[in-house]
C-alpha cells in the first residue's frame, strides 16, 4: 500500500507539474486556479495559507460533505476496509487532492474525481474480508447489523433523492427533445452537457461554451483550431440554467446567430445564412 501510494503520488506530481504544463501551457493556470481558489495564485500560496490558517483549513477539509463521502466509502465495504489499513494508504494521494481543492466537483461523488479512492477502498475491503476471522464473533455480528442498517438507510435516501431529481427534470423532457429534433443529423452544434448524449451522432459536437472561448485547457486545441470550429459552427443550444458561462450568449448574438426555436429555458440558435 505504501509503495503504491508513493508511486501514484510521484506520478501525479510528474503529470500535473511537468508533463501537462509542457504539453498544454494553459492547463497549469486553469487547474491551479480551480484547485487553489481564493487562497492564492499558486500551490506555494496554498501551502502558505495552510500554515497560516490551520484551523480554517481543518474546517474546510473535514466539512460535513467531505466527512459524509469518507463515511460512505467505508460503508460500501461494510467496514471491511478498516481491517486492511495499509491498503487504504493507496487512496491517500487522490483523497488528499480532493479534500484540499476548492473546486466544487471534487467534493461530490457525482463526478469522476472519486473513482480512484473508491477503487482503492474496494481493494482494501477485499483484503480486509480475509481478516474477518480475527474479529470476535459478537463484534462481527454487531458491525454487520450496524452497517446493514446504515446502507439500507442510505439506499432509501438515495432512491428518494433520485426520484425527486427525475420528477424535477421530467417536465422539461418534451421541450429538450423538441430542441434536439430541430437539429439536422449532419449539423455542427455546440450544446450543454445534458444534451450531448442525444446529439452524439451529429457531424461535429462541442460542449458549450466551446467554441466560444479562447482556450480549452482540457484539450490539445490551439486558439486557431477553436476559431476555425467557431467559423463552421451551425447550431448553438443555449440554456442559462445549464451553463456556468451565461454571458457567452452575447458572443452568440454578436456573431450573427439567430434564435429559431425557444422551448422552456432553452433557445436554439442557427448561424446566419451563407456563413
């Protein structure tokens, strides 16, 4: 566990500190700002912030949401991962990155940032299962009952939350499908993440606000390539409730795109004729 943890931590430093910034210079600024937030402009500033504000940092790291995630990871193994503590070390680097970051996505299980910790905890749980015999029978039964109750309660809560999410979104389904149906099969389109699965077979598909930005840190695209994609773009699906960049609508209008369909909070824009 310790060897794997040190190896993965070293690889993470190499990838994020050396390789990625060299391949895509805009990546460093983008992800550093996302990670550090208002605590400075660099990782050095973050380290200084931690030293100067230890209590505040502890409150941020061990917030109710973060503690809930950690507890849920342990519960998914029925607590068996605690019987293999050295294997839990594998999860330490990625968990540490998530807990230290100010980026909202790293503090929610709905995003990919917890895939590595979940895998590491699962491995620790598998190793821990082999050591159950070392625990007294009475304690084993007590733990099984307690964990079973906890997982059952969590499952009921998750089912209720998921059902509520479906009820909230379902009335929007007809409007969103109408927007999708209005976009030709061979079109080039920029759309919010929620629309991508329904538009996946279009000729060119961009995640809004691409290509209305100057750089895309998550890709190899150069400003020239982004500009070229913007010139050939035919349709834009714009919904202020599904984007963190609602101001981009000004660029859409400025470039001559015209609204051709409005359903609910979503507006479908088409490029000017002859574009």
